[in-house]
C-alpha cells in the first residue's frame, strides 16, 4: 500500500480524499510546530484529538495505551509523524473490525 494512501476509515471522514486531507493536515500541523518534544506520539495524538470531533477523550486515552511505534530517530520529523499516524490508523481500523463483529 502506498505511504500516501490511507488504509482505514477515519471516524467522521467519509471519502479517501477527505481522509488524505485530514492525515496530511495532522502531519503539517505537527511538523510546523517548532517545539522539540521527546514525546512525539503525545503531540500527534493531541493534534488528532483537536482535529477530530468524533474521537472522545476515552478514545484518545485508549489510543495512547495501545500505541507502540518504533520510531527511527534518524528519520525526518515528517517521516516519524507519518509512522505514528499510520499506527494510529491501524488501531482505529481494528476498532472498526471489532465493532463489525
């Protein structure tokens, strides 16, 4: 699957173009912040929480608990952020599969 192609349905985002726009906006917001942070995962989650009206605080806390991303410290901030967003999307996709069962 292409790195630019979202692979799950994000809550409240109905088309792949909307999803791609949402993901790219999260990445842009995180990358534009010039804050050096040791906890990039938390920064990404905070950005997603602010951008998504459909994820509740318990959802964000559950994502944080389930999130386990091996970040390449040599990668650019954009690549690191993309890896975190992709991991979050996989978790959300698994939630969708559980709800469908």
